[in-house]
C-alpha cells in the first residue's frame, strides 16, 4: 500500500479537506474517497523520502526495468492474464516510485487501454524501444517473448555503458590524485620554503618563485577558483543541453584521441543490437530505423540513420543507404548487406552487435594498458617538478653554508 496526500471537498458540508490516505494506486485512492462521500480535487503520492537520499532510493534504474520485464515475461508465459501478472510484479517491486508507476499502468490497462499505450504515459521510464517492442508483441500475441527481448536489450545496453565508464574511471582517478597532490604541496610545503628564504634574506630560484606565486593565489583566492569552477560547470552543462552544444559534444566523443574508437564501437553495438531486437520482434524497417536513431543517443548518428531511412523509403537497400557514411563503421553495412541477401537482417545485425561488444572489451583492455604508463609518466613529471621546486632552494642554502 502507498501513502497519498489528498485535497477533497466534503459533498455534505462543502468544506475542503486535506489529509492522507493509503491505497494501491492513485485511481484506487480516488475511489476510496468517493465512497467516503468526498469529491477529490488533488491526489499526489506522499513524499516519504525527501532529499538526496530519497531521490537515490526512488531512482528507477535499468535493473528495476530488467527485473520487471523478466518477471512479467515469466508470469505471462505461465498463462496468467496481463493484469494479474502486473499485480504480482507490483507486489514484488521494492522501489516505491516504480511501484506507483506499475500501479498506474494496471489502472490504465483495466480501464481499457493497451499495455503499450499505458507504458507510453511514462516516457521518462519506458523509452520508445521498450514501447515499440511491447506493441509488436501485443499485435503478434508474443508479449512474453517481447518482454524477454527487452530484458536482454537493457542488460546489453547497461553492460556497454558500464564498460565505457570503467575505461574512463581509472584515468579520472589518477588525474584527481595528481591535482590533489599538487594543491597539497602548493599550500602546505612551499610556503615553509618561502619563510626559510625570507628569514635568510635570500632570493628564491625561478621555478620555486613561480610555484609560490601559484600557491599564494590558491591560498588567497580559493573562493574565486571555486566560483569559476562552479560557473564553468553550470554554463558547460547548459551549453551541452543546447542543439549546438550537444552536436559539439557528440562530435568530440566520436573523434577524441584514444577514446573515440571506444565510443564509436559502443554506438555501433547499440545501433546493431537495438535494430536486431526490433526487427526480430516484427517491427517494420522504417519504424526500426526511426526508433534506433533515437536509441543510439548521438545526434550525428541519429541524423545519418534518418537520412538512410529516407533513402530506404525511396527504394534503396539499407546497406547501400549506409555505405560510405563516416558515421557508421563499414562492418555494419556489410553485415546488413549479407542479411538482405539471405533474408536474415535481424540475425546479421545481432552478429554485428556481438562483434562490436567483443571489440569494445578488447578496446577497453588496450586503453587500460596504454594509458597506465602515460599517466605514470605524467605523475612522475609532476612529482619531480614539485620535489625540484622544494629541494633546489634547500640544496642552494646548504651549498652556501658549506661555502661559508
């Protein structure tokens, strides 16, 4: 049972009432209020977990949706009606936010809407791939198979993202450590060297003086640095949300040294896997291309896919429409061409996806082995520079004392 806050009008007295009520869904809460002689004005889920902790707790992740798809597939395959299967899944759902959505879907399905239409009311949770596969499964009577394909698709996509993040985390941590060491040395150790030289009325070496100037700036204007960083992050994020910003960011991902190949193989694996899943479920090719264009999550590949769809609409084979386009790796059009000749485009796209996923694994390993020595050299150079800035003046003072 879920807690709802409601505002209603008492039909007998005409007074407005604000209180809480427990029900399985918003529609169920409304029915309970009507039975009590109240006319509902506003019903909303009570926020029992406010703040960051609550938002993290109620975040609907890929694991929640994968579990939802697999459980529902198993229950429908066992012969249970859709609404009964949904209720069973709702009872087993631990995520409160997702539970509310599932209950709303149940109410919509019981109200006469199709399952796909009920899901489309929650686009932030269920994307176009999910909804299209459900719609195709409902039409063909293979809803359990469609749900199984969705779960496989989501797991593969989550695995791809995890690999990309894994490749990026290590260099990010090393760079953070390097910056932290530099800041620590600048604000704690170097000022002591300056005090020593000031006491002896000696002139600091150039490298040490430059480092101390940086140190003084950090100590005296740390608040300005934080403001500048926060401003850069804020406006950078805002720019990335614009059309030109998104285009620039996606282009950077595809062409950045070392990591560009990694992103391209991820995009090709996602394109091939999504296309294969949709084609296997019976989704028409033009609809598949439209959905896949959005699922890849790159504006340049999206535009290229939609252009290919226009050519296909005009009678061109998909492999020919994609051939020579720099936004697609050559293997994709080659595998699709084989599929067109044999009538097995879905299986050929699946094989292409498997290939790119394996290549992604190899690319991640290659990057790890390549970037590690580079980062170690950078770390050694930074450490040597800092140590030199500290030891050179110390040795200079020792030399002067020995000469005296």
